[in-house]
C-alpha cells in the first residue's frame, strides 16, 4: 500500500492539499485493496492548520515526528509563501526525505520550499505563472519553465498554480496504474486527463510593458489603439520618428521582444478579451484585432497559448453575459 504524505502549513492553499488527495482517493475506487493509496497530512505546527481561505485542516502528525519516508511527498503552496524566508528546519527535513522518497512533488508555489531546500538546483521546474519570475530571480540554479502545467525532472515533479496539482496527481496515477485508471478518475472528478496548452492561457497579459521611455510609450499606445492597422516596423518607426534599424534595436532592448512580436502579443491579448466577453464570430474578432483571418488568429493563439481561439472561447467564455 503506497503512502502519500502532504505538508500543511499555516496559510496553505487548501485546494493544493485537497485537490491531489481527492485524485488519489478516487483512484482507490478502481484499485485492488493492496494497491490503495494511503494518505497522510503532516502539519508544520501543532494542532489544526488554518488555510488561506480560513478552512482548518487537522494533520495526522507533525512533519518532524514522521519516521517512515512516504512513497510520494507532496509540498503544497500558499499565497504568501514566495515572500516568506526559508525555514531551515523544514528545508533540512525535506532534504532528508527527498533522499529516501522515490518521488517528491510540489504544487503551485510550493516549489519555493523545494528550492529553499536545494532540491531544484540544476533541475527544470515550474510554478504558478505569477511567481515564475521571482522563482527564477531568487534561485538562479533552477531552470524555470514558465509555461508548463507540470514538469518532471528525475524523481522531482513541480506543477503550476492550484488546480495544476490535480493535473499532476492524475499524471502520477497514470504512471502508477496506466491510462484507464487515470481516465476513470478524471471522469469522476469531471476534469481533463491532460489539459491543452500551457500556463500563458491563464495569465492576464502577454503584452510586455516597455517602460517609461516617452518615444516607445508613444509607439505602444499607438499599437494598442490601432490593432486593425498593418503596424509594420516601418509604420512604427515613423510613429517614433526614428530609422527602422534604430527603432527596432531600441524597442527590442526596452520591451524584450521585437516590434512584430509585440504587435502579435497585443493582438492576442485583445482577441482574448473579446472572446471572453462577446459572442462575435471568430472572423469578426480576427478582423477587429488585426489578424485579418480566423486562420491567422488561430495560428497566433496556438503559438502563444497552446490552444486555438475557439478552444480558448470554450474554456474562458463561460462567464460572459448571456441573454
């Protein structure tokens, strides 16, 4: 009977804990008793643990009282976790357990706890899209993958924000028991067995900010106000009153992307907003946002978000007003 242990600390995101545990609990319905997962919650403090949403979790034991290493150790995240200092005692315990556990995984920004313990050094890893830049800055030895739902590097797994812990848990069940069990669990929970695209589809903006340079801000504002215009490098250079070559160099240095990339990202962001809030045909959205055709818009969405414009509307247009 494999054991799964998951940490619980004050301010933990409750779904980071309960989401994966529900996956393994549902998997037990389809497994022989000898293969059932045994779940344990390990608190970092004595007594009940208050989650970020005020839910109270009652751990089975304190983490430093746990003698046996689990088959899988899960480290969840919490809204305030990235800004908290390292807990040296917890980091030492994680290093000890990682040497004994066949697998160790983080959910959301629980990756910061693994990073503080040095468990992500030299490895590929991901975390919530809102925290990837901070993870990369604070832990330069980690190869941060910003647009992944989850990443496996050897025995260490990391996943993106909150519900991505469910995606990761389904994958772990797949590794243990194959596609049929994983698919049955996904059906029971009414979730995807494998989500399309990466994290970019969930982040608010793709368009980079170009800073306070007045000339480049003028160009940025012009792009956002004229998305249905051609917006070639020559057009934008004229707005900036610079030569094409000088403008392209200046813009790439300030924005971190080429002018053409900036324009395409701005168009994708504008199209996302329309797809979320309006029922206009795809070709109309494509024309309004400067793609020209729905096919070109689809290609841009696949490049940047990993999903088509139609799939994006189906996933994120559910909350728009309906008659």
